[in-house]
């Protein structure tokens, strides 16, 4: 344990401003925060310039970005695998829908409840999953996504069965002066900003360092005193929590939930979106959200008969051009521009 304490203290010292951080790295961090602030300002300005349908699309991008943020925590930072992330997304959506329609709970209260329910289920999955890895873990998570849809259809009095549940969308307060689509967009934006700040704080803590150690080398992490079973289970729980929160916001934005909206292809699409966006990066979930929202529609427009073929070809093309994802490609382009400017 002494080795673990020493490694942790050194890492904390390296990440503390003013204590061992290189000036170049500090400047890079400042620029990242400046870029994030500019993007947030653009995001707040966008709904006032776009038509309602495009505002709805951006709202869905934010929803998917929150879900992918949780998947990125598990796959990109903890080095685990999950093909059942869409199941936790569905759990959050249905929890919110049931609370709104059956219990008539206020909209704001459905968010923490949906996140908590998904967290508990992720914790329950993480306990047996901590003994599995690789293909075996992928099969277990895939099985969860497969049996969820028939399970939702079976409990018709609660879930609405195959017909699903139709809900009223949260109405904007009169004092805001916002249209419904704009109000829903800002709700999704607020949840997304809170989720990204929470994930950033988590990854800069001892938990984040432990997850990175497990991802890089489990044996070395265990030697340094990292409790593998504890942190693997925690990674599943946190990942599920973000997906549950995203599912809740999905219910607010769509106003309808149905088992057919959460088939196994959703989990596969989310994983593909994260890989294309960029594993282990904070911009990866946002780029992945754009991919999940727009690329399947583009594939459908290109070829109605075989949209899956076009979708697969687009994934192959992106991964050929950017093996580390779009976030990695953007980083390489930025570094190339910086080198050119320095030479000049």
C-alpha cells in the first residue's frame, strides 16, 4: 500500500497547479477551457438561430453525448467493454416515464431517480462482471441488451407493453419567453454540462487515476495497491448512471418511450459512435453524439434498401482516416498547425 500512496501523491502533485506542471501543459489546459467556454457560448446561441427541427436534433445530440460520456468512462478510461449500454439508457428512460405517468412525479425529480436506479443496476452488473474480461464480458453485457426488450413488453400494465408510454413534455416557464423546443434544448444542455463537469472532476480524482492504471496494466495496478474488483464495479455503476440520466432527458425531449426504441442495435451504435468520436477523450462523446444522431439518417437517405451497409462503410472509412477517432484526428491537425506556426 505504501507504493500506491507514493504513486498517488506524485500524480496528485503533478496535477496541482503551480506544483510541477510544465508551463506548456498549463497553457494547453487554459486553451482547452477557453475553447470549451466558446463552444458553450455557441451552444447557447444556436437555438435562437435554428428552426425547431434542427433544435430538436441538437437536443438529441446532447442526450447521446451524456450517454456516451458514461460509456467512455467504462471503455475509454477503465478499459472494460460493454455491448449493453443501451439497456441502461432504456432503464433511465422508462424509469422517468413511469414516474411521470404512474406516480405523477415532478419532472426535475425524475432525473436523480432515473440516474440512481441505473446506478444500482450497473452496480449489480459490475459485481459478476468483475470476474470476466474480453469476449466473455462483452457477451454478458450483450445478453442484457437482448432480453431487455421482451422484458419491457411483458410488463404491459407498468411499461405500456409494445405500445409504450406517451407523455407530456415539460412546458417552458412563462418568464423564460422560450418556445418548447428551445426549453427542452436548454434542459438537455444543462444536464450535459453538469455531466461533463462531474466526469472531469471524477477523472481528476483518485478514482480516475485508479481507472487509468487498470486500463493500462491490471497486474501493475494491483501490485500498486489498486483494488481491481472495487474500481471495475464502480466504473460499471458510474457508466450506467450517466446512461440513466441521458435516458431520462430522452424521455423529456421525445415525450414517448417504446421497447422498439431500445433494441440491441442501439447499444452497438453507441459503442460505434464512441469509437468513431474518440476513446478516452472529452470531445469524443460529443463527436460520437453527432455521429449517432446524423450518420444513420444519412445512410438511410443514401440507400433505403440497405442502410446498414452504408452505415458500416462510413464507420470503416472514418476509422481508416482516423484510427484514434475524430478527436484524435483533430488533435493531430491542431499539433501540425502549431508546428507550422512555430517554424514561421
